[in-house]
């Protein structure tokens, strides 16, 4: 076991124990997982990989109140983002131009509807997204659909920028990395899906209120940094410095075990800030407060759900999970 692995394997359970957010899981998660590997239009090796990863349990932790049908939709969306992550950041990654074309194709579909085609999105990835987008497109208002499409565009722009950095040998400094990681994690994509489950879209001024935006940012950091610690062993060799631990090690000129401790310290500080922000959220009036509360719960569940899924998924070689070593972006959905 490497020194970094020894550090991460004791840190991860301690961070989970320090998380004050209660774990939750949909009662439909395992049934939807069986549906995922048997019904989606994917080849056998991909289905086997999806079965080990347990994406339905990830979606079920973030959206425990979803109906079984909606959890299928959410799981299909999560699966799409993870497959895109594998295509853009896996051992046989696509080119920079192909990432850009994939981004444009996905955004064209999400903004204009499934009848619009773009050469950047084709084959199984297009069929999967068309099927997963059907219900959100049918049920949600135009402002929500555009908000979701913008979040997907932001995520895939970040994916492209990370690929550019790796191609040019650029390892981001800490502040630059944190901002980029907020895009590549796909957490901002997972947050609007809370409104899909609840059946109610927040008004734009409320959704983009500075206090809600701050909470989403901190929640994104918490799940992203936990994921970074979990995937450190692989990222040492393949990420080109795109990991909070690696960025901290470079910035502070310390070995990886010390950088892991620094990352954990940042995580604890951000968790304290998250709790404080959530406790002091302003009222938006009796007509909106229940929907805002559901949104805040969704952001919190993304944090806790990522922690618990990371510890059980075969995409990670951590205590409580089945060994894989494969990296995944939290999707809150990565990454996404």
C-alpha cells in the first residue's frame, strides 16, 4: 500500500463520521439498479461496469423521496454523466475537439429538445440522454430546462478545460483548481434535479440568491474534496495535478500524507461553514420557504450521499467498498 493510500484510508472514515448530515437511501435504489443493468441500451461490458458501480444507489442517496419512475430517470442521467466522464478522462479518452463537440451536442439537445441533432452527440450516449431527458423536458418549465442546460454546459466546459490543462502540462494552483473542480464535479447539475423530484421550480431570483449560491458552492467543495481524497492513488499517476491534495502538496511543498491532512482540514472548515450557512438562511416567504428548504436538503444530501456512495462503490478502492481504483467525478451526478 502506498503512503498516500495509507493516509486516505484512515481519513475517509473519519470525515464520514464527522459529517452531521444524516444518511438516506431510496427504497427503490436496488430495484432501479437491476433495471439499469438490464434495460438500458448499452453493451455487455458497460452494463457489467455499471452494475459494480451502483449508480442507482448514488441517485437514491441524493433523491430518497423520488418515485421509482423518477429514480430511473435520475439514475439514467447519472449514468450518462459518468459515461461521459469515462470518455473524456478515461484511458482511451477522446480528443479536445470531440469533448467540445460532445458539449455542444448535449446542450443543443437539452435546450432545443430531442428532435434537434448535432454531430457531437450520437450513438448510445445520445440515445441514453434522449431517454433520460424525456420526463424533465415534459414536466418542467422552460426556465428550469435552460437552467439545467446551462449547468451541463458549465460542467462540460470544465471537463474540456481540465483536458486542455493535461494536454499542455498545466497543473492548476489551489484557487484555480477549486474553481475548476466546482465545474468538473457536476454537482451544479445535480442541484436543479431536486426541483424535478419536488415538481416545483424555484424562481430565478431565489435560485440565484447569494446565500443559496454560497451554500451550493460549499456543498460542491465538500463532496468534491472527499472524492479527491478517495481517488488520490489513481490521480497521482493520471490527473496531471487535478486533485486538491496534489495542489496543496505543491503549494505548501509537503509530502502527500501531510497534504491529505491539509485537505481534511479544509474539509472540516468548509463543513463548519456549510452548517452555519444552512442555519442562517433567510426566509423567502411562506409560499417559497418549503421549496427552498427542499433545495437546501438536496444540497446537503449531495454531500452525504457522495460520501456514503464513495465508501460502497466499486469505482473506489476504499474501506467498505469493493476494490476498483477507477476514478469518478461526483455527479452529485462525476462527473458527473
